[in-house]
């Protein structure tokens, strides 16, 4: 089910924007000098539209650098005055939000840990109610689309229409090359549920290391996201938090130079006609796939009834192993991705076992 909230496009609150939204600045504000020097360099790049800086830093373990606190808000005020850039920071509770609004910050965002708590989100929503603040909502730490949607809905019900979702990846359950696993399908689902919601990507927190920033940023643009949040520090080697994922303003500019920005449409009638034709072929093939799956289901049910009559288990592990090997080999011969085939038939087989088990347990 999709929602049709009247959420403003980014250009509504940032009228002069002429490129995808780029938010940049250090993970944490550390000193007044570091804050201002980084901001002045970033402000020279017309592709940077908002300056970010962490004031309160929620850390997994106590004793880590947890931000400079409220004094950082004064530094952000100075950045806005001296560079003209809108400024923003993360808020993790009602008190943070009250202080940020009182300081005149243009943007606040709710972090992944906070998004996971409806109580925290509601406290923040109660504070921003009636304001013109832009509120950005990062995905929760786990890939739960409804939890993400629920947080956005709480902010929207507070009367805020300047809302942006931030994709920053999800806590991985196994070792990956990423700090936070991107799980792009969750973003696709959010887009389906809330089609008019601006979504930007936070490659810094997905990557965890600067070497992956370009790859993730390009992927975000390829998927039609409206912008990026990339961390930049005057001297990342000295950063007090997340040093490995930050880049200097100069390196940020080089990264941006390499990116290819994709568009939703080509403004080319010939392209649109050809695309519609190809999509029609996809629609026809999908219909055939669903019809074949329906036929397969009927056979699965018949097998389930036959197994029940003969008191045989629904799961036949040897048959499953043979089937997977066979399907993967057929897929390879057809030039299909091996992982895709494995996931597809894992889902198909799990549902087959479910249906057969229901038949066996029925009266």
C-alpha cells in the first residue's frame, strides 16, 4: 500500500538548488577553527548546498568522543553567517531538538538509532510541530520499512512537509565490506510506499571507509536518489570520530567530478516510446511467469496431498540439494547470476514446503 503524503520537493525549501542535494561537513564538530575552515572550503564548491556537523554524537560505548555539545550550535550559526550555507545537525531527543530550533538551524535529522524508537521520534515530532524546519529521517538500524515509514509519518503528522529520507545502510549480521549493509531493496520499497518522498543517500555511513564512497554514491544516483550526505573534514587523519570515512573538501570535489548524475526522464520522445515498448514486453513476460508459478503451485499442492497419504515429510533435503544444483547449472547456461538463481529458488522452495506442511496439518 502506498501513501500519498503532501511532502514538499527539495526545491520548495531550497529554491536555488540546480543539482542533486549535497550535504557535507564533518562527522563531528570538534573546534571552532575546524568547523569554520571546513565550511569555508566546502562553500567554495557550488555543488554543496547544506553544511552538516555533529554536535551530539551517540556512541555505542561510553568513553568515546560524544560531541562538543551545545557550543557546537554557536559554531553552526557562525558558519551560516560567514558562508551563507544552510546548516544542520543530528538530534536524538526532544532537548536536542529544542536547542537546535532555538539556534535557528535550518535542518535537523533523526539518526538510525532514534528512528528505531517510536517514542523518541514522537518526542522530536512534538517539538518541531509548527516550525519550518527541514526534518530528515535516517533509516532504522534494521531493514524495517514500516518502522522507517512510521517515523516519517509521525513527523508529517506534526505538520512538517519539508521531509527527506536518508538511506545510511543497516547493521550487518555478518562480515561485509561495508560498515552498514546497503540493502538497496529496502530503499526501493520505501520509494514504492512513499513515491513523492525525497530520498538521499549517506555513503559515508554505508562505506565506513573512503575507498568505497564513489562506488556507493554512483549507485545512489543510478537508482534515482535526489542527493548525497558525504562527510568532509579539513584533516580526516585527526578526526575524533569516523576518521576512515571522511574526505577533505578537495577530495570531495574530485569524487563529485567523477559522478554521473542520472535523471528520471530523458525528455526525448523517441526514448520514451522505445522504453514503453520494452516495458510492455517485460509486463507480458511477468504475466507468463506468474501463470507458470500458479501452475507450479497446483503441482506442489498435489505433491503435498500425496505425501500426506503416504505419511512422508514435506521437506526432502536430498531432493532440495539436487534441485538447487540443477537450477543453478541451468541458470549459468542461460547467463543468469548464480546468487539471483539461488535466492529465487530458495524462496520458491521455502513456500513450497510451507504449502505442503499446511496441507499435511489440515484435517
